[in-house]
C-alpha cells in the first residue's frame, strides 16, 4: 500500500512540474522607470468616481487614473482620506479602504511625476460610477 501511495505522489509531482514548464514565459518585462514619463491625462476616460465594491465608499477620481502597462487599475492618488496606507514591505505599501478595511491593492513609488506614486488597485475591488452632468 505504501508503494502505491508513493507512486501516486511521484506521478502527481511530475505532472505538476510538466504543467509548470508549459506555462508561457513573460513576453516583456516592464521597466518601471519608463512609467515616470506617463501623465495622468495620457488616455481619455469617462468622467466619474471609482468606489469600493464592498462598502460603496468613493476612493478614486477618473482624472487621477492613468495607463501604466499593468493589468490592474492605476491612479496617481486617491480621494483625500479615503484610502488607508499600511507599510508592509520595503518597496510597496498595502492599500485598504478606510471605511471597511478591504484590501484594494498596493502603492508603489514608480508612478508619474505628478505624485511619484502608482496606486495599483485590483479591478475587482472597484465599481465605476459615471458623473451625471445636468
């Protein structure tokens, strides 16, 4: 019985190693220093506010969003006192919704020249609401 269990474990391990090798390599590494040249108005976005998905608190304005070549939403700053910063690591800081405490992303110090910060926010953490102009 022990031999059968060991064989099954070995087969599973080898299969997971083979699956890992088949994953696609990263096509291009992004040099974060290139991001400093990006401005917050480099792309047209709908005017509106990004809210916390959990508590509906307004966190970011669309005018602070910019294209950063990363998959998550990128902002140079949040709406005043709406996001809590929790220093965890040497080069990044955890972002949380100040109202409900939900982890929404991280802030990095490789953002545009306006603030030097890149708020890298998980897309699933936000809800976008357009501004209604009367």
